[in-house]
C-alpha cells in the first residue's frame, strides 16, 4: 500500500515583516539607496522571481548572519512588451502589459520583506527609507491581511 503525504498550507511560516515602498526609482537604484541609508548589503539574486507566463520580478537579498535577519527587496510590478498585429497605417504596434506580485497593492512599487527582525528595527528602517531621495513614502504592511501573501513566500 502506497502512502501519500501532503504538506498543509499551515506548514509554511508566513510571519515576516513587510515594508511597502512607493518610488519611481529603478530596482538597482532602490537597492543602492536602501543599502546606503539602512546599512544593508542587498545584492541581486541570480534568478528573478518567476510567476505566471513570462512575468519576472526582480529580487535583491541579503542574509545578516550576525543579527539572524534575512532581507529581501522585491519589485511589485513587471511590465512586458507585446507585439500587436495591425493592418492599419502604422503596421505593427507594441502594447505594454503590467502584472503585479501583490495584486491588492498595485500602488506599491517595492516590498522589503524582513524575516527575523523585531518591530523596533523595522520602524528604524522605515524612517531611513523615507529619507531616500525620490522615495515618496514607505510604511509597514501587515502581511496577514494580504490575500496574495503566498507570492511573497519563496
């Protein structure tokens, strides 16, 4: 007789801190600004986060072994260019399609996910991120209120 084991959805640890960041900076510039202002060492991961079809979300991470904290900067949007066939005057046109990692927070440009930090450290980082030039605002988000929080667990 063959035994089948299933992993419960409750098995995943989804207790992490989350900071929402609104900014029009490119992902590498945002990572640089956070590294400079928050004394972090975020580096681009070798592989981007790949969800549905051809959507790739940039990810920067750093494991602070001294404080036992894992930091992850994730882009919330991915825009791809699609060719649109047209028989009109202008021939083939391009169309842009944007997908969001956390669909209920489409206005957020980046998320800084923090595994293992206490609330005071999180508040300090929010204050430091808000001092970065071209950051409109940054604020903590309760991860358990997000419907698509599973997209942030990888």
